[in-house]
C-alpha cells in the first residue's frame, strides 16, 4: 500500500503527524472497519480537503500511522542481537494488542503483516547465517540448507505466531509463544540461547 509522496514543508509534516496520531489512537479504540474519514478529520481537527492532500483514504492513513509508530519503536534495537530484535518487534505488538486485533480483517492487515515481515527479515537472516555456518563446522550429515532458505522459513514461522495471536482474542501469551519459537530455532540450529529479553504479557 504505497503512501502519498511527502512534502518537505514542516507545516505539512505537522498536519500529517496530527492525522497519524489521530489514526493510531482510533485504531486502538475500535476496529479499523468502524473508523471513517470523518472520524479521522474530527480527531485531528482538520478538513477533509486537508486529509486528502496527505492520504488516499482511511486505510492509507491507518497504515501510515501504524508503520510510523512501529518503525520508531524498533529503531533503537537496530544494532542489538537478533533474538533481542525479534523480541522487540513482538513486544510492540503485545504493547498494542488491541490495535493489532482491530486491524483484522480490514485491508490494513496486509500492510501490517508486510511491515512486520520486513522488520523480522534482517534478524532472521543473521540467525540463519550463524546457524548454518555452525552446522557446516559441526559435521552434520549432508549439506546444511542455504541460509536464504532458512531465513525465509524462520520469517514464515514467526509470521504464523503473529497471525495466530492476532486472530485469537483471548490470547495473552505472545511473549511466551515467541520465546518458545526462538528456543526451538536455537535447538534446531545448535545455537546456545543468549540471555532472553524482557517479557511483556
């Protein structure tokens, strides 16, 4: 879902930010399909004409709001170890669990899933590269799988953890599910488990 091009005008950026804040707040309050452009412009205190200068429609605004908040939240962990980065990605989801469930089944779901996948990929690539190298030197029977294949497999597994959690309104154990998945990956790739990150939920 490509976003509209952004002006460098600081006043325009302030308006975009107000609209993102409004969209993010509303997505935490109610299902996305129950939010209207009217709700967004009222909350942001702007006109519809101003809204459409920045976003195509409601889903564009909500997707931009979630992506912006998500990117800011995980940016601080860009240099940390891969397990910590993966845990932080899921921590954001746990901290905003109502919002993540409110995007289902709107068309924003696809954008959220793609953003999550892109955030997980670098950490999964690092785990895959380290793990397959260790398998090669450990004398495993047969050639180890290609790191790229392992990385894609890991991303798919973590995305399934997210999907099942988003679709289960009673689930409260996202951190436990992610840690269990990471422990399984460590065991399969013969890696020692580093100190685990904080659990939230």
